[in-house]
């Protein structure tokens, strides 16, 4: 796991975009894993800017969403398919049908989850998975207690997560209780995991993810055993890291040829 501590969210978005732009230059048909939490919105804004400047194309790429609410109408603005369309897809050149997500409107939820897993495998797996982290250490909607080997499935949200997400709805009561999410095993199958986290509210979860034990109590800690993880933090999110000085030194001394 490589931990990079930067000054602010703008620097984080720029570095994350660098990684994605470089991947698409090398592999135009790369498969991207797309998260829809607030932490990643700056990355999408930077990618849109670079697309408009002619620096990147998504025309041959594919995208898979990390998760989706269950029960929201197909045209609901907070459905994650709607969010990713609004925040990224409609502003770049993804081909029609190139971005998909788990189907939270399906009558047969189990079959929808299995089908989603099969679709990811058929696409060759995810080359780069963009991630955020919840204040309780969740990634995707894998709440504390989730199996580290889990696959795409239905999950019940904690009241804390529903409260955290209420800002996107008119009230907490409108936040669905159930979601579909890629499992920790599914996420771990991606070839490169790229996490972004900003702000003091994420500091404890980041500390537990990076320096705590690998445990279902902190689902994001599963990243410790992945062979290629990049964690991009601002100073506030890194505030509780005991080895913050070491992470800063190693990144500052990194060879110019070595990328994330």
C-alpha cells in the first residue's frame, strides 16, 4: 500500500486523474471501477476538464459502478446510475451502454447480483477501481462486519451511513435501507485500487485502514493485503497516521520513473 499525503483536494484530484489518464493512454479499452461518493466528485470534475482539453478519451473504456440503492425509481436523481451520468458520463465520450451498475430495481435481487459479477468477469475484470471510505471504514456499501471475501450482494445500511447520506435526500427517512454493493472480494479482484479521502471526519477510518489490523470491523483494512493500492489523502484525513512522516518521505524521494 502506497500512502500519499497532499495539501488539499485539488492536488488529490489532479494526481488521481493523472493515474486514470495514463492508464487510458496505455490501455484505451481499460475497465474502470467507478465510485459515486462525494470524495470522488473532484476526480470526475478533473477528468472532464482533461477530456475537454483533449488529454483523454473514454470511447473504448468500460465502467462498472461500485454500488446502488435498492428500490429507487429508475429516474430518481440519487440513484447512482443517475449520479454517475450527471457527474461524469454525459460530459465525456463513453460509448452507449459502456457504463453499468448493479440493478437495484430488479425483481430477483440475487440473480441481479450474480449477473453483475458475471458481467465484470466477462469484461476481463476491473483494471482500476476508484474508492472512497466511510467514516466507519466501509468501502462500497460493505459495512463493518462484512466478509472480507464477499461478492456482490444486498446489504442493510447502518443508521450512521443513512444519516451521512441524508444530505443527498430531503431527510434520513428517504434514504433507502438496502443497497446492492460489490463485495470486498469483488473489489479486491481489481488490479489497482485507488482510494481518495479528505477531511477530518475520515481520519480515524484512514488510520484503522492503513495501520490497524486487517479485520471485518474495518472493511477497508482488506486493502492492506492487495498487491497494488494507492491511498491519496489530504493533511486532515492523514492526521491520525502514526507513520505520516515516513509516508511523506517515501513519496518525496520516489524515483521519477516510478508511478502510482
